[in-house]
């Protein structure tokens, strides 16, 4: 890609599985000279001093000490999503580099993904689709019986902006809503979506028909849901994870799904992603897995790039970043 007077922005690749979408490139090129990781590495890194910003697309490129050392004029890293668990925030900050995420763009589309998984699992959409396209189309009624969403209790663990938007959607489905969050929401906010606060996760797990995980992956959230927590859930309950795979003890989840400790799981995130093709979760009928679909709509992904550009331009002009993330 040819250069100009524009600031240099490093991206993992254009297109491909881990590359920014081709449709975003004209917009990015209005503001930046783009350089891909491949071009950067092929340049024997001597263009490193030109790079002022990195746009992380689906957690790539990997930001390590070696990369940071080879980019002496790097000012900012913008992330294409809200979760920053793939970045060593302290390491990045120690190089004087600012970081930003994209909370504005992600919350509605991620909440939609959560609700889509909830509905699909409740009504066994993948199984019934497979029956519908099978040559014989033979099935018994029991094979397609789902569970009710209307009137069921949804337990949301993690009531940030995504969790709250899930509550808004669940209310329209006439669900009872419980939530757990480190900080309790204001009473007016709870009332607006009809959500009841559970100080203890255990009590939410015991009451919910659907448990939705929406927490950030912090050290405290690692394997937050393990054997003990799964055993607290109702045998008719469904676990939905749109957070991070590591929030669930996957071995315990497989056992719980195989032995009927819980009814089903719908997972947009796993650990690792994707799972090895022989992983037991891929063989279970009561599991739906999607490939970290999260925000992936044409509009939301574009909004993420717009939010990233806004943050990068602010950092390069020495202005406050609209969605700066600081190491805790
Ligand atoms: O963190 C997010 O916003 C999504 O999961 C993409 O990583």
C-alpha cells in the first residue's frame, strides 16, 4: 500500500478471517496510511517508526513486548470490541501507548446475539432445522418440544450496557429478569426493565430458567461457572454464554450437559476459539455453538471502525479519547 502524509495505521490484514473488512478500507484510507502486519514484517521492521496507531481487529495482531519495542512512535491501540482481555494493558501503558475500545458500537448487536441464542436454544431451532432438511423428515413430537420463553426467568450475570440491553429485550418477551453485577444498578434503571438484583450469584442460578453470561473476563471471572454452579442450576435450565469461553469451566459444562444436570447450552464463545474438531461439546445435541458472532452485523462492524477512528484521531491530536481504557 502506497504512503502519503497521513498517519500510519497498522492492521493485522485486510480481508481473511482476522483481517478488517474490505468495505472499511476506503473509510480508513481517508484518515490513515494503512500497513498490514505482513507488509510490516516484510519491511524488516524499518518502517516501525512511522506507525502511530494500531487497529486490533478480532484480537489481532498479537501485541507483545517485541512488537511494542519495534514501534517507537506508537501512540494508540484501538480495539474492535469492548472486551480487552486479550491485551496486557499494563504492558501497553508502560510504553506510553493509549488504548480504546468500542462500547458504543457493540452493545445492541451483542445483546441481539444473546437473545437469538436464547430463543434458538429454547425452541431447538438447529435441531428442527436439521430435521426439516433431512431426507426422511421423520421425528416424534418429543424431539421438537422446546421450553417456554414467555413467563420464564432470565438471570443475567453482568449488567453493563450489553446486559442491560438484554434485559430490555427480555422484557418484551414477558420474561422475569434477575441480575447480578458487581455494582447494583440504580433503582430507576432496575424498574425501567423490571429487573431484580441478586446480591449472590447462587440465588440467581437457583431461580433462573435461562442464565446469560455477559461479564468481562477478569481474573475473578475465570471459571466463574464450574461444577458447583452448574449443579445449583435447575435441570431444566439453559446456559447462554456471550462473554468469554474462559468464564465457564468447559469440562464441567460437558459433564453437566451429558448427564442432564442442565437442559442445554448456547455458546457464542468457547475456549479456545474455534474448538478442536473432536471436542465433546461439538457432539452434543443440546448445545448450539456460534463462532463469536457477537457484534457481527454489517452496521455494527462499520460503527466499530468509526468508533476506533474517532479514538485514534483524538489520541493523535492529544485530545481525550472518547472510550479510553486504563489498566486497572
Ligand atoms: O468484546 C467484544 O466486544 C466482542 O466479544 C468482540 O471481541
